[in-house]
């Protein structure tokens, strides 16, 4: 699996490095914090999903470049802010000091702000971007009060509370699932997917996004800090509702596998062009960090 992902991860890193170049900020200190947070060993799942969904509808890789780096910059900004003392107050991310620890809290806030706005600038840069307006709308809706930010607000309000399964899934469809759904849909839109293709890929992405979160909750219990690259047991320590706390470990595992089966079933009308999406689905619940 890794050998199939490396070319797409490398392509993403090259595009990000080009976009976040020396002339992309009036402040060297700000740019340093932005690059620190972008190039700190992320799995690049979201940009890879953009490219994989593009492959499924025969999009040109070049058409997927801007959506791929845009979604990764939004993801990086969200992690910077998520780690802040006012949010989860984490000191470790991907085995490295979090941005506000490496720099300072004010710099981290501004680096996150800059990455968020840079994401939308990236989507406006290509002269010929298929589905540009639709792609912009996808990322905007997934990032803000209809998606990820709303999910974070729900998450913060849920600390110490008891949620039922429907409430937990609603939280994670927004906090984690929204950007994963947008990644797949943006890749599909870059390839000018048909309505039927887009619907199938959306169903895949919704199931995958929830499975990703279930596996994260499992790893928070089963893995260790060195492997995770962040503090193991953080959700338990903060008394956050999780799939494991609600369902138990074994039922959470069964839930993850059920969701992956649903994701794979949604790709039944695609041929080998969707094989990378299929492998990514399996990878989501086989990963150990």
C-alpha cells in the first residue's frame, strides 16, 4: 500500500512546497510556523483521497493538484487550532512539539489563520480548474459552520456529557467526516464526474469518514504515544465521548468494519480505476497511527 501512496504523497509535498515558497508571506516567522505545521509528517490521507477520487473518474492529476493542497492546508490549520490551550491543550502532534509549543500561542493562531486563507487562494490559482466554483463551495462548506468547525464546537460541548450513537455520529460527520467527504467530492468534481458517480463517491466518503474516526478512537485506547505521535489516552483523560466509550472495544471494531464494507459496496459500479479508493478504505482500519 505504501508504495502506491508515496508518489501521491510526494506530489502533494512538491505542490505544497511550491505554493508555500519564500514569497508566499510578508513574514518569515509566520511562514516558518506554517511550513512547520504542514511538513511535520502528516499521512496526507485527504490529498491522496482527492487524487484517488480523481483517478476513479479519469481526472487529470494536474486538475487535482490545487484541491489536494487546499484540503491539506485546511486540515493543518484545524490541527494547529485544535491543539491550542483553549481547545485540547496538546503538546505533541505527530511526534513533534505542537505549533504553539514550538513557536508561541499567538504565532500558532496566526499560522492557522494563514493556512486557512491560503487554501482558498490555492483553489483560485490555476487558470483552468474544472469545477472551480463547485470545488470552492465544497471546501468552504466542509471547513466552516456547516462542517468541521461546527463539529469542533459540538465536540467541546460534549466533554463530560453522555451522547447516544446518533449524536456521536453527527459530531464526527462534521468534525472528521466533512473534510474527508470534501476531499473525495473535490477529486470527483475535478474530473467532471457524472451525478451518479458523484453520489456513489459521496456515499463512499461518508462511510469512510466515520470509519476513520472509529479507528482513531480505537487507537487512542490500544496504541501508545510513540506510535500515535500524540498523547495516547487523551480522549479518556478529557472525558470525551468516543465510539469505544459508547460501544466498547469489540463493538467499535465491528462498527469500523461495517462502515468499510459500506464504503466498498458504494464502489461496486466502478472498475479498476477505483482500486486505490478500495485500498485506502482497507488502510483506514488497518493503520496503527
